[in-house]
C-alpha cells in the first residue's frame, strides 16, 4: 500500500505506518527523491518507517524516475540495513543500462517498467539485468493482452510481477491469474477514485482482496459519478 507522502512530517509518518499495519497491511511503499532535504532526508524518513514497524513488514520505495545514476547510489548505500523489499524506478528515463549497473552495486532489489511501452522495451530491461521485480500496469502498458506477454517474459526468467502505480481495480486480475503474480499496489488516491466511479469496488479485508468474477472486471459503473466528472 502506497502511503509515504511528502506532506507527512516525521511524527505523522510514523503514526500513519502504525495505523496501516493495524488495519492489516503487511507491505508499505513510500515515495522518495521529492524531499527538499535531498536523499539524506529520504534516508531519515525511511529509517523512521522501519523503526515504527516489525521486521516482518515489507517496505518499498519509489523514486518515479527522479534520481540520476550517481544520486541513486547514495540512499541505497545508507538504507541497505532497512530491509527494503524493492526500489522502484530509481533512475531518470528508466535507463536500462544504468539500472543494471545500479542493481549490481546494491543489495536492494530493483523494480521498473510500470509505464514502459510494449514488450520490446521490457526485453531491453531483461537483457541488461535491470530489475528483480517487474511492476506492469495494464492501464499504461498496452492492456491485458500486451501485459500478459511480458509477464510471461519475466516468468521465463524466474522474476515475479508486482503491480505498480494507479488503477489497482484493473490490475488485481492480472496478478491473480499469473503464476508469477505477487503484490498488488493499493494506491490510496486511486482506490478513492475507484470507489467513486464504481458502485461495487472491492474493499480490502485484513490486507487481502476478493477478486470479482463477474464480466467486465466485475465492476459496475456509477453513471452519475461519471457524469459529475465530465469537463466541458
């Protein structure tokens, strides 16, 4: 579940961590590379997150392509003892070669590819050994047919897929049906959008989802809500 936003100060950040764990979440993701204090503040915030939860809670971080290859090495060096489950899209332009170099320089697993074109781009990541976990998103990567193709590519390399980014109500089906499917990101902002636009959006219970089995992804459109969102 993505929660670690810049607006949280250190005390609120720790309170939010404990609240989400109490609500059944066993994996938490925080954004990095957007703090005024630079990568040093990222390190400080991540250590506070780790100190606030038990060792069994997964912690992920996401830079949204904002570090250059040199900058990304500094937080990696400082947080290796925080047991980070993965570092998502650390580098500008998702440079496949530089991602491979960064991955080899740290013990922290790397993830990239949630908004990256088609299967040929993901083949480039695989050829450069750029990632450990593939986080595809059907809303950005060509739909279900295309995403299944490079999910299978990852499977042939014994790599898991774990959905990153928005649209959790669309991507949960992908992860449930693939042999190498793992964690679905529960992005609170996009969850709120889904609950607004669909009358029967599934809700988490103790950190788990029941996947709808009805046609059309099992979601019923709230026609009134869609009309309210139209912009002339």
